[in-house]
C-alpha cells in the first residue's frame, strides 16, 4: 500500500487530519468530532484511523486504536458513542454500529498493515464476539421473524445500517456466520413499492415487537448506499443497487444556496431538509462503485453528473476550510431526523469520508488500495 502523488485536495484533507491528531496526542488521544464541542466520537475516529492506515500513517492510526483498546479494557469491551478529551464518557449510548466500526478499524490494522502488533486483531475478535453476545446475535436467520442483532443495549430491534457495518466485520474477522446472517437480514429489509414508490427501498430495520416487523419510519440515505458499498445484499435479481441509487437521485439528492454559492449533496433522511456532508461523500463513493462495476452498460449519465457535482462541492468546502469538510453548510445547522443535529463546523467524519472518497476516485495504477472502508478485506498485504 502506498499513498504517493496525492492531489491538492487529498493532501489538504490528510494534513488537516494529521494536525487534528497531533493536537489530541497530549490528551486522551481521540480526535475531536466538531470544533465547537468537546466530543470525540468513536465512529468518526474509526473512519479517520482507517484513512490514516490507507495512507501508511500507522503512528496516527495507532494513536486512535490504542485509545479504543484502553476503553475496551476498562468497559468490558463495549465502547460508548463518544468521550471527552480526558477520556470520560460524554455520550453513553452503546450501539452495534459504532462498535462495528471500531472493530473494522482494529481488524484492518491488525490483519492488513505490515508489522502491526497482533494485539489489534486479537482485540477486534474480542470486540466482535462481545457484540454478538451483548446484542443478541441471531446465528440462524428466520425470515418469518427477521432479526439480526440488537441496535444497542436499550433497543431490541435490528438496523440495516448496523447489519451492513457488521457484514464488513464478518469479512475482516473471517466470521462466516455473522456475514451470512447480516446479508440475509439486509436482503429481507428491501421493501417493494408503494414504499418509496416507484423504486422500493431498504427499510430502516425492524420494530421491537415480537415477532419483529418492518420499521417504516425515518429512512436514512445510508440504508440505500452503504448497503451497496458493503455488498451487504447479495440479492441482485431485482437490481436493488440500481433502484437504491434511483431513490437517492429522486428523494435524497438536493441543492442549497448560501452566499451566492450552490452546494450539491444528500439529505440525511427522508424526513429532513439540508445537505449532510458525511453521507454526501459516502453516497458519491456508492455511485462511483456502481458505475465502476455496472456490467449492464446502461448507466445513467444523470447519476454520474450528480456524483461529480457532489464531489466538486466537497472539494470546494475543503478548500475553503484548510482541508476540513463541514458537517453541513446550512448556517443554522440541520436535523438528522433521529433526535440530534449537525452543525456547520469542521467535522471529523465528513472530512475522513471525503478523504476516502478522493482516494477511491484516484486512478488505480496497481499500487493504490481500494479506499472503500466496507471492503478492506479485498486489500492484499
């Protein structure tokens, strides 16, 4: 793996992330999520660690991963959603998705980075096993009572997003049962029209009822795009990749104009307005993956045009902010649809995802790894 000849935008982003890491090195060690908050989210830090590793910056990747291991040893292996700079818990939610990303980052470092200490893969396996134990993993999928793994310690339902994350964990940790169950769950969560007519879409997940039903409430865009990035649904007979991106085009893609500048991106969910930049980056990668792998040869030029507009928007924002990508461009912030908001400040997750996107779009000359964080298992040491 190598990261040579980075273009201006990739280098700006990497420089910003490195400075962010160095400013945290004398504290607990995790990078701040926002400029305006003492909040250090484990998900955002996991994405940053993966990007550091893809750029062969193992020192800064291990700064983050060692923090995870410290908290795992203190907290019976399950991590909270975010921490203060001193290492105390800020957001005590313990969910499968955040911890799955920690597991991905640990397993990637431990299995794919030359010379990495064996402890990282050991800790990834321990965390994976603890997630299955604590969140009621269903080893044998029952299509009549669809369930995969509980969302968190308080909600006994399953999430398409979390199952998608855990599918990547299953691949990296060579857990075929976890991968198989998660893929079957994601496949089951596809709902035909009139849900998101005329294309159909992935539901958010299941309800907490017994037997479990489908959750038709707030539908996030990542249910349509991260599933594609992770190859989380092996049922291609209904062209679900194409149909999911059609939902993105018709329902999530939008524009905003502020101070005479028009921005292109996606809404976080179908219940809110305002562009969310983290998912703008990951949605752009999903489109790029689809266009790269489409074997039918009739890809929509409009889809590619929207991707290019979103990529240009992310580059513009990064250039205006010394490499950082803002969480959103609306000066008042935006709602997620899930009870929390995003703010127009530099954002760790949005910046790291944009770095991954630009690495993914870089021409593969035989040296560059695949910067899709969901398919790191494909990288050859």
